[in-house]
C-alpha cells in the first residue's frame, strides 16, 4: 500500500514537472507563435523582381544559417526629394555566394522587422506577420499577439547592427541616413557583401544651396537693420 502511494506521488511530481516545462517552452521569448491566417493587407502592392533597385541606404540586414542574406530599404531619393516614397520598401535577397537573387517590394505605413529563417522570410509587424516562402514565392499573412515582437525583444535583436547567423558574424556600417555597408567574417576571412556609395554628395547638393540662402538672408537683415538705424539717427 505504501509502495502504491509512493508511485502515485512520483507520477504526480513527474506530471507537474513535465507540464511546467511545457509552459516554460511555450513562453520562450524567442518564439513567436503564428495564430490565424488572414487576408493580405489592403494596398500592399506586393511585387517580385529579378532586378535590384538602387538605394541610398538600408534599414536592416538579416541572414540565415545557410549563408543567404538580405537587406531592406525605404524608397528614398536624396537627389530628388519629391520622388521619395517612405511607404514603399524593398527587401533585396542574396545567395550565400553574394550574388543577387531577387527583390521584394511592397507598401506599408507601419513599422516592422525582418527575420531570415532558411527558406522563410518573416516580416513582423505589431499584430501580424507576413511570411514569404523563398522556394514557392508564396506570401501569407498571420495574426500574432499584440506587440509580442516588441515585448519579447525580437525587434531589438533583429535590428542589431552586429549579429551572428551560421558560421558568420555580420556587421552593418552606419552613415548619415542609415546603413551603407554590410560585411561578414568567420575568423578566417572577411567579405564585403553590400556597399552603397556615400550619400554625402547628394546631401551636400541640398545643404549647400540652403546654407547660401540662409547666409544671404542674415546678411540682408543685418544690412537693412544698420541702414534703418542710420536713417533714424
């Protein structure tokens, strides 16, 4: 009788520990569970292209364990600011050897972060996630708990300028507006994956004329004030 009670107690403790482990695993901050599949956002205007658009900088880089990597950029045109469309974004995907694979483009006014998981690209928003299958070119949309990607640190982790994927350590170099260079190293070699020409000249075209106009305005105001004081005196 005593042996049966001991066995029951042992089984009860074992079940408790197993259930506790399951709960801990489900609440893993690195895990985001996709809930219900829903329709794609309206006015997404999602497209694919085999040609890479030119960019002034990129916002974030990501890579998978296979060595493939990507960058995402906004549609910014410093040489012609009126042509800038901040709602249009591009995700440029590259093979492990650094050759360009394809470019995804869509429109959104919401903030997001990108994750590269082998053949899947997960694009996390506040309460939904776009999932792109690199092999089938299919795009799906799933609901996720409100703010989960922010609260569990996924946004911050994905947006780090330094990160590790597979055997490589990646580094993003920042410039005036955003990142302009992506490199990776495995301890034996360093590779330059993406390098965007500096936007300094483009910015100067805007800044220098504005500065000249500003100086002219100050000089004119000073001259006019002195002339008025002389006349009144």
